[in-house]
C-alpha cells in the first residue's frame, strides 16, 4: 500500500521537477540574452549617436553644400536608429529579436551614412 502512494511522488520528483527546472532555465537564458542585447544596443547607440552629433556640429559650422546633403542623410539615418533603439528598449524578452533585426539594420545604415559624411568632410 505504501509503495502505491510513494510511486507517484517518486515519478514527480525524478521526472517532472527536472523538466520544470529545465523550462525555468530556458526562460532565464532568454531573459539574460534580452538584457545583454539591450545593454549592448545602448552602448552602441550612445557611441554612434555621439559621433554623429560631433560630426553634425562641425559640418553645420562649416556650412558647405556637400555637407548639407551628408548631414541630411546622416540625420535621417540617426533618427531611424533612434526609433529602432527605442523599440529594443521597450521590447520584452519574448519579442526583442524582431526589434533587434530592425535595430541592426538601422545602426548599419547610420554607420554607412557616418562614413559617407566623413568622406565628404575630408574633400
């Protein structure tokens, strides 16, 4: 009789609890990846935003026509990067990967616009 009572509990302890722990670890890993990416995105955005601001300030001071086009492109790319950065920051652990794709594309576009603007400045 005691064996019949103990067997279901034994099954629970040996099978169900490790499965529950595995599921909890998976969610914790997802949270950690999300938090890590948010921190990386913040650092990257802050770095490129500062570079963009420094360039735009210098270009505006010189007020050359070529710079105006480069600044407009850079300003637009920066605005898109900011929007996608804000989406990453407001995302959840369940949907951050979709926001990450948009963010990665926008930052790459901002970097290219920055490089193009710097090339114009050196002319």
